């Protein structure tokens, strides 16, 4: 996707068919799926993941690119809206 694209994943359908080949390659979706299987009463009714498509993923650093810096406030607003609802 274009750098700065905001992704939202919600509902069990996102991760119900995600499987890892071992514990070292487990994604967050696999962990959530297992949580619903093993601890169904303790898992929240809804889990939402909001992420941003990265721009520079080949170098290691702590700074965000200008494109991503611009989108972060929108993502924070989305998260706050989700928490209020």
C-alpha cells in the first residue's frame, strides 16, 4: 500500500484463519485467535488493530519519515474515537 495508508482490522474474521508454523513466527492475529479459543470468556468482545503502512522499512532507526509523521495524529484521533465509543 501507499506509505501512510491507515489499516484497521476488527472482528474475529480477520484472524480466525491465520495460522503460524511455530511460536517464533506467530503474528498478532494468531495470538488473538488462540486467545479466543483458549480463553473465550476472558477475551474482549472486540479487538481492533489500527496500523500505518511504513515508508522506509529497510533501515533501522527511531525517527519516522515525514509522510508517517503527518499521518500519526489521524491515527491517534481514530484510536481516541474508538476508545470513546
